């Protein structure tokens, strides 16, 4: 499962269309709307977390862009403070993308940032509070 936080800016011509519902119907994606300001016949803005199979996700993004929707990734980043981490592995049990995993035989917890979807499950699972989330709040106006 792939998941990403997105900021969508809708042009006037798409503000009255069921754009987000089509992401579910046509591309088998799920969404969680975090913020939305959309008025009929006006430009709209929405922040959502979009989830699904990576290929469906990419097809859904192409669909949005074909409608003139501006799609921006929210500047969200998960980081691990290696000084706080004591390699317990609790985070690996909840990581849906495999970004956090145990490297055997050394039993070292490895964090591969490029695989991270920033779902934040590791943040609450970490007893040492070594996993942290950083937001680029400039996009969340």
C-alpha cells in the first residue's frame, strides 16, 4: 500500500465535478480529507492523504492532472534520531511499506527513507520517540 499527503488546487471548471470520488471508483484509491475549501464555480483547495496500490496511485495522479488539478506533495518527512533509537524494532511491526525493517543477522533496524510514505505509524509506535515527523507548513495555508 502506498500513501501520500497531497495538496490539490482545483480550477473553476472542475470545482463542480466529482473528482475525488472518481479516484475511488476508477482507480481503487482511498482518501482522507484533512482540509478542503471548495466553492461552486470558484477555484478550490484540498489537502488529503491518498492511498492505494502504487500503480493505481500514479494513474490517479495523471487523471487529476488531466483535469487541470494542480497536485503538490505536502512537505512531510519522517526522520529517525539515531541517538535516541535503541534498535527495539517496534517500528518495524507497523511500517506498511517496509521502509523500517530488521537487517539480519545483525538485528539492526534499518530506515530506508525513499520507501517511506510518511504514514506516521512508526512515530506513535516508537517507545524511544526516535521517529519524528516534519511538515512544510507553507503548503497548508
